[in-house]
């Protein structure tokens, strides 16, 4: 056994042995590659089902095409007229009071056509309204229309 003398160790250079470290890293890499198992995704089934027979009978009565709400604007951006499908709900509206009355009429017309029943599977859940507004119509009227048709 070699015994070091006490004294100046500044002259001594410590070397790192890289070869054993590289060997260990490669051994770990080989170990993990060899033990890696690719597992099939859970719930991923390739099933070929037969095509269903076409249903006989009429389509569900509750399905209806979307309502068309046309809102025309005056040059200043106020509401001029409102029409649901082909029924006029207000013409030459102009003032905010008349607009409020037109939105009440819109709500009543929607309730008349769709009904008041709510819940899953009801006509109210499946009905939709398509808004067709003039470009310069103020947003407050669009929001009021959305509020009126949604309840």
C-alpha cells in the first residue's frame, strides 16, 4: 500500500476515468432498451360492425329547420325593421321603445312556434335561429335579439 507523504498536493493532478463511466452508461441504455415493452392502447379496438338497416318511418317530428331572423338598420345604426322567416315583427321601428316592443313580440312568436317545454330532447333544445343583420346595426340590438330568442 502506498502511503502519501504530508505536504504539497498542488503538483498532483487528478484524472477522471471516462472509459468506465461510458461503459456503465451503455450498459444502462442496453438494459432499458431490452426491458422496454410496447403496450397496446387500452380501449383501442378494431371492430368491424355490420351496417345498420335504414330506419323506416318518418324523421323525428321535433326536428325543424332554423328560423331566419332578418334585422335591417337605419343609416345611424338603429333598428329599422325585424322579420322572422316571412312574418314582419316590426317596421319603421326607429325608437328604442318600439324596438323593445318588437323584441317582446319576437319572444312571443318564438314561444308560439317552439313552445315553453324545456329539458333534454325538447323542441326548445333543438331549435335554432339564424340572425341576418345589416352591417351597421348597433350591437345592442343584436344582443337584445339573442336574449329574446334564447329566453
